C-alpha cells in the first residue's frame, strides 16, 4: 500500500475484539519500541509512579503494561549511565582523605572514584557531558556550535555555603577544569577551545574564590575597595583580584578573575531588599503604621497583583517583618508601587525615583545587545543613582528650607558597589565576546533546585534514597534519562488517526 504521494503505508498492528477480550496483533516492533520509550519519558516528566500507571493501564487495555514500562525505564537508565557514569562522594570525609585514599581508582578524566563508596553526594564528569552535548549542539538547526567556535562553559552553584564542604566537591573537578581550560576538548576529530566562567550569589562566590565574607573590611570580589568607601563612586575600581582579604585557596584556579561574573538575579533581589527595608523602616516610626498604613500597603500591593503581608517576627523580638518576594513580584513593586502615597514631599518623590530608576537600569544590564555608548550611559546613571541613594540633607538644619537626606552612606551595600563600579566593565568585557550579562544569570539554577525539591521525595535532599544511594543519586539518574531522550529524539507525543465505520476521521 502507498499513499497518494507515493509514500509506503505499513501495517503496524491489528486489533481484534471478541466477548470481553481485546487482542492486539503487532507487526512493527521498532515503532512499538519508540512508543515504549515515549511512555517512559511521559511517566518521568509527569512523575507518574508505578502504582499510578498500573491503575491507569487497568482501565485502558490499549496502554502498554506497567511492568514493560518499568523494565524499559531500568534499561534506559543502565544504557545512559554507561555513557555518563554517576559517581558518589562522601562529603563527611576530609579533602585529604578524598585525595590520598588508596581505595580510590583513577579514571581517564582525572576524577578520583571510589567504586565501593556510598556517599551523600553525586557527580558526573564534565568531559563526558561535553562529549554528549557537542554533537547535539553541532548538528542542531541552526547549529549552536560551529568548528572554530570557543565553548564558553558557565559553572555555577547553590546550596551549602561552607568552604570546607565546597572544597571537597571542587577537588573532584579542579584538575579536569584546568585541563579543559588549557587544552580544550576534541570530539569526532574537531578540536574545541574552552573558556571557563563562574556565576553565583555573593555568599557562594566568595567561598569559591577563597575570599572573606561581604561584611569584611575588604569585602569585594573584584577589587581592594574598603567597606567605608563603598558609597564613593568618584573613586575608580577596575576589576582585579582582592589582594587584601584572600584567606584561602580558590577552589577553581583554572577560572580567570575576570570570568567570575556577578549574577544579575541576585543584584535585583538584594538591592531591592535594601530599598524596601529602608522604605518600611521609615514607616515603622509612624504611630499610625499598625492602625492604618500597614493595611494600606497590603491593599496597594494587592492592586498591583502582588501577595504581600506584614507580620510580627517571632525570631526578632516581635519586630515587623514582611513577605519575602520572588524576582517577578519585586520587579512589579519597583515599577509600580506608589511611594509618594506614603512619604510626601520631595523625599517621597526621590525615593520613588530611586525605585523606578533602579528598575530601568536593571532592564538595561539584562539587554543582550548593548552598544558601548549605552554601557557608558548605564555607568553614569548607576553612579548618579548611588549618589541619590545616600544624598545627605540639604539646607540649614531644622529650617523650613531643609531638604532631608535619603539614606546613610553605610547603607550602600556590596551589591550596590558592584552595580555601579564593576557591572559596566563586565558589560564591556562580555560585549567583546558577543555575550551579555543575562546569559550568566543563576535563575536557571534556582529554578532547577526549586523543581527538584518540589518534585522529588517531598522536598528533601537529605539522604533517604533507594538501593543504598542518596536521594541526589536518583535525581541524577533522572537527569541522565532526560539526556537519553534528547540524544535519541524520544517523542513527547504520538499522533494517531481513528477512522470509524462511517468514514468520520478523528485525530488524537
């Protein structure tokens, strides 16, 4: 049989029914195999468990039996784990134990692996992942990579912000990263140079870089600025190493100083936190706050589609606290909240200008194709923004003509320093490489962590896995299967046409 266009028509299966039985005769096992993979993928991505699928298959006889889906899932996991092995690491061991333990076996990637160890951490080889991804990127339409391109590899992280713990993880990848940075990687006879980058929130970054905390005297990740000078935008601080506070070895020495990129998401979150805190602290001083202002603010937030409430903190001596907002809601507040309805006069207008201008500047730094003149303009406006933020009182003290200042110089935070002093230089450096700050956002990591905690094991990643493995091992196997579906083009939907006896065609 052939179609009108001459394409062959294959008989895939025939279904017979008699009494209460349905008999399905299959002719094309290859198509059935693809469909089975699609079933496994659907169950994986919908997190449909074995019991749930079994109950569904019990009422729909045409569905593949649950034991077949479960067995194929095991086969897929085994196949992809052979391509991308998952290692385990015991984070309770000291770094020197991880280095020197005679039981460890060295593999060609330079990662130390203890085949007998069951730990509470898991990892995959960066080199193995690149060998999977590079052909996919190269063969995509249009191609993401072409011979001659440099692979810009962004590393990031979120979670425990303790140097000693991160050092154990960093030690696994230190030498492999050094080799990739210096020598690149060859796949299918094509050599690809690699440039390493790192981006994360401030607490994570200063641990990775071996620096002091942001409340230290010499706080900055990129310069020797002293904390007392954060407000002074007339000083110039080019991107360089902080030579006055480095206390510990950096965990990834292969990454160049200028390639530790600030995270634009946390710039938004932390600076908006300060703006909101300063604003609310002004209002808390008013007698009518609890009786009137509190409810007015909550209703105003509701009018701009933001859920927001004040409450008394149990952990902070009963002081007022408020709903912690996510990035999208903070952008709404910065753009639309009417400060002037709560703080009158010039001061209210200037505080509202601070909020609106920061929102506008944030949109600029996220733009993918800034010109050099736009970056220069951003730098000037960012410095003017800092000056307005900590503008002192003007005019004669206690006179009618006095214009109250906004906030203290001490209120200028490390993120504000980076925003005005270093972001413009990062924008210029990235433009030279045809990149923008937005591609280094940690929003993807935040989303991934949120989804993993939400979807797996009732929100816990503290042990409790199966077969003696930690929970994160199951998560890593899930991610490996996602790579299997990508490599093999496993379909997410299969279309079937049904034609009834009356020649009426339906399409599922």
